[in-house]
């Protein structure tokens, strides 16, 4: 099933499966894919699915829609095309490939817990270097103090939408954190975090929307 992976400055913030014939994209909250940024028009573009093909159409947006660096009005998307809207990059993924290839992709995507164990003697797909890294965020203040959130997904978002949101991304060499949205910038050990990903170390203290959290690596 085709999907769109939305990222900013290299940090993935959401993934959207394309299940409908028409998927709208824009700043207004009623869109199927909402990108709350002033560079994005209220109704910016639409994705139209026909069979296994997806067409992207710009809806006369103010700043335009780009695919792989070129301005487009309407285009048939190809697997791995990158749609650019403002500072956001939206990767189009359509894995209409042989089943064996898809299984390998599922394992690499970090869904190991969902994949049934391989039969005895079957070759095992190589895991990413960071696949065995385990870590958590422990809440240190506020109503949820003492709560621990395991970082099991490739991307975990934390914070309050509209106030301050940060994303913690699991990479092969470890975990990184970056500011995604909101006027209030999160801090790491007292220093403000920007849109550039910062590597997290065991014991680091994050503060976001008035809540303190500690990064714990097991």
C-alpha cells in the first residue's frame, strides 16, 4: 500500500498510508495530511489514487509544490519520489514489489516484534546496527512524574501540539532529538534544541512545555 513519509530537516514527523481515492494535503485541520506551517497553503495539494498509481496535483498553492526539486502542476509519482512543500519533504513510498522484498523491508523498518520468527535454518535478514538499542524517556516532573515511555518506534514525538513538540529518532548509531514545532523550544541539559538533530546520551535531561524528562539508555 502506498504511503507518504513527512519529514523536516531529516527528522520524520509522520507517516500516512494512502487508502482513499483522494487524499488532501494542506495547512487546514480538515485535510487528510495536515502540515501546520505558514509556507503551506490551506488547501495545498491533492493525491489521487487510481489502482496502484498515485497522481499529485497542486491546488494553485501560494508557494507551489515541488517533486525532486522541480515545480509541478500534476504528476504521476514514482516510488521514492520526494515531494517538497516549504521546508517539508514528503517521500512517496510504493513497495509494489515481490513479496520477499517486502518482507525484508518490514524487518528493516524496525517492526521485528511483529514479524513471525523465521523457520529453523532460514536465512535471517540483517538487522540494522541500532536495532538492539533500547532506551526510554522517564518523566521527572508534572502529573505524569515517574512514568517511563519506551522508545520502541523509529520516531517518537513528545510534547504538546501547538506549544512545543520534539521528535526522538532511533538511528543505527543511537538516538537523536530535534525540535519539530511550537514556539517554545525544548532544552537538552539546559541548552535550547533547534531543528538540527542532537545526539542523546544516557542521563540527558530534556525539558519540553514545562515538563522535565530524562533519557535512559539500557
